C-alpha cells in the first residue's frame, strides 16, 4: 500500500482535471506505471463495500493538519444509529467509490480502517443503505414550506445556507429535486451522498445538528407525505405553471444572480457572444412573468459579457463547436487497472468518451445507451471491436463508474437498448451536498 502521512490526507488523484485527447493518450501510455489497490470493506462481506484506492499523497496544509478528527470520532457512533457512512474530502469527493453497488453498509472493521487512514475526513451518509431520504433545502427560509409539503421531521441538520430534513426511505421513487415546483430543494436518496455533521464545509462553516436534535431521532423519522407531493406534481402537470413567488427560485433572492446561473447553464449551447446575448434577453423577459421588473439592458449586457469571458478563460466549458473535455481522476484509472489489467486502459478511454458525450444529459436526470455493435460499426472509438466495447463497459459497471438504469428489453414498439447513467460523483457535478 502506498505510504500516507499520519494525517490521512487525500490522494493526488482526487482533484478533477480537464482531459483532452492528447492528455488522455499520455495517461494511457503511462498507465502501466500506475499502481492500483483494491480493498473489500470487510473480510466477511461479499458485497464489495469499501472499494478504495491509494495514490501518492500530497503534503497537506496546516489547516487540514489541525482540522477536527471528524470521521475518526463520529463514524462508529453514526453507524450504531443505522447510518451507512464513508469518508469524504472537503471538496466533496469520496475517498472510496463503488458505494452505489453495495448491498449493505460498511462494517466496524472497515470504519476503523478508514478512521486510521482518513481521520480528519468529512463524513458522508449513503441514504439508500441507511434507510433514509434527505430533503436538502438550500434556503433556510424555505424549511416551513418544505415541511408543510413533506411533513414535519424530528431530525434536522444545519448546512452552510440551509437545512437537511431527514425522513424514512419512501416506498415510491420521488423526483430528484423540487425546483420546477418552486422550491430550491434536492431530494437525496439511493447513492446520492449527504454530508453530515460535524463535517466542515469548504467555507469553514461546520454542519451541525439542529437545536434539540441528535441521531437518536432517526428511530422516530417517518416517510415523507408522498400524497401531498404527488398532488403538487399533478397540479403542475395539469396547469403547466408553478404557483410560487417570483423570488423563490432565485439564489439569494437576486435577479442578477438568477440570470448569471441561467447563463452558465446555457453556455454549452452558445457558439458565440451574440447567441448568449439573445439567450440573456429572453431570460430577462421571464421576470415580468414572475411579477418582477426586468433588469435594464446595460446590466444584462454586463452580466452576459462576464459569463462569456469566463467561457473564454476556460472557467466554463462549452461542448458546441469545440473540443470535448472529460474530467477524470488518476484514482479512477488505478481502480480500473486493478480490476482488469488489460481492459483497464480501455475502460478509462470509454469513460472519457461517455463523460464528454453524456455528462450534461446525466445532470438533467436523463440516461444514455451503450450499443457496442453500432459503436463499432460507426467507428466511434477508432479501431475498437464490438467485444472491446463490451469488455470496457462491463468493467465500468464493475467499478461503479456507470450504472445500469434499465436493462435491454423487447417491447411492442420494438427493441429497447439498455439505459445507463454516469454514477453519482462521476460526472463532475452531481454529488454530495
């Protein structure tokens, strides 16, 4: 195992980095020198929990060295209350992957080992394995409205700007967020990680249990009021409008921030500055529909110019008419090589292709297909055979870097290809909060 220093700092491979075609070729050429490590969570467990990867460790800062021993001092206590927990860095990248495939929580010995390796790591909960669903309310002022919709809960934890409301795992699948219904809320379930107290946010603010709450309240949490939520969904679908105040979906209640956020989302579809201005002007007209005064043209142009400059400076990446950029980690290459020495580099290449092609789609909650026969025929990755695609795809599934959503099926309308999605924390966006 690669040597770590006593503070359990994060491997070098944890940081996302742009990977162009030339950089990818360089990575693959040097893959033989990468050392891989793969551990099971418990010697007695066969679920695959605890897949972890070691890489050379950078020198950590004094702030990290003196940080509280969050994981070491809280993991076992939280596990005793039924929570499946893993160590996670402050940049919200887990120290372990594959948790979306686990069938049960990591055991005591695994937690002890992680506590020794990453004592100062933050602590994240895997909701599905913990039997919970968490409503991540981004604005604390919206908590009463969310509890009116989903029902009250005895367990609430404070985040940097809002609140996490904890519920028992519902029997039905819920939408991933409530933004289209006027609430800036994400519903965290399955393998969608939730940062838990007393973790430290990147800003330095500590997550905390709300006044009067402790983890024993988990035994009293109930399922969200699905009937109320379904009524809201049905009403939205019927009326085609969201009944909410004009400021509800705006970050910090600011029209300017709202415009900035929307322009960043549309940046990938704008080939030039003029197209982004057209988008900005259209978005500015939305304020009148919300009962708000539009921004003046000067401010619209100024904000549009700033966002476009970020695009030009590489702070935002566009995919239309430009070279695609995939973000991968050295740690992912390590685990793929460990799982399949020969197929690992191919799986890494396929992962880069999938992220370039489908990251935005997955962030919208959509899926994609992997059709080895058609991809080989169309020479998507030059020179690859059908079997080569299949081996690379299967290794990505084994590593938990992609997830099978629906299998191949024959329907009355014809054959339907299997549908996949990039795993949580795999596309460089959706992840822990």
